[in-house]
């Protein structure tokens, strides 16, 4: 029996018509519907003109494509609920319309994990902006709008609190960091109740084995490095601002 893999959203769109055309999900024939808290996979095909191989968008000059879900305000000032990007190397520039329609090939396939999509939709508000744009490889990068449309978002009722840590990473598990003073310090997760977890940093150092850097997966789809820093004699956990894939 095939196991469920989340919600698959498939649509092809003419980038010249995004102002007037709401994208239709090829799986349902209806307007795109996004349930909160679910794993999502977008399977997309873009053209400039009526959908065909001849009008297929050439992504060879696009460095990155971004898919963003925003609140009902203008796309320029709405609240961003999630954003995910796909690099040029992961775009299939040779995908044909026939293969995309058959589901055997994708021009763009982008997964939105449930942790990123876990938010509570404001009560009574269902129309959100789905904004998809590319950033060019030009010396001064340009933004190219591929799709900007209001789509329906349904609050699924799935929990949005902190998920239970897996068995392989439970309360009391220790991470060891090599600190700037040459000593190793332990970090432990402790459950504070009500779904909240706290980090405890051992102040006393020792010369055991440690890890210089751990990486944290962030909601924007990037990894950021965690390091230990001393601030007035107190060790804290610092999250690097520069993300990497």
C-alpha cells in the first residue's frame, strides 16, 4: 500500500497572465488550496504565452527561484508565513510540457516541510498571496515575477506547538562544543513543560572531545552554524546570520 507523502500542488502558468489568472491545481482542476501544517510539494511549469515547449521559460539566466506565502495585504508589505528557494542547479530546464503533464518530469519541484508550513491562519481570512519570483545572474540581479496570485489557505487544525523530540534526541542528550577558551562545554535540552524546550549551557569547561560547529536548519530553508561565545564571562549560543545550503 502506498504511504501518504503530503499534499502535492501542481500548476502550469503563463507569467504574462499572473495579474488575472488564479493558478489551477492540475490534480484537482480547482484553484490552488494550501492547508496549514501539512507537508507540501510544489510541481511547477512556467511559460511566457500559452503553455507549450516553445514558450517554456528559459531558467538558464535565473540564479534562484523563490516561493513565498504572504498574508492578504499587498505582496510588498504582507506578513511572510514561509519562504523557500530553489537554486538553478535544481531546476530542470529541459522539462517538456508532455512530461510535466504526465507527472514524470518537473520543471520546478519544491518541498515545503510541515514545520515551515505550521502556522495558524488568522480566523476568517483565507485569501493569501502566493508569490513566485526569480533572481537573475546579472551583475546587478533583477527580480522576475513568475506568479503573484491570491490563493486559499485553510487552517487544518494541525498542532503548531513545538513537536516532540524524536527518540534518538531526547531530554538530557548532550552536545559538546569546543569554546574559544580551548575548553569543551556541554549543551543539554530540557523540557520546560507546555511544549517548551530550553537549552542549558554548562559553565564549567573540560578538555574532552567536542564539536566546533553544529548546523541548525532554519525556516527559510537555509542552514546556519551554531557556535559558543563568551559575553562577560557567560557562555551563550550564537546563531550565525549567514545561511548556507
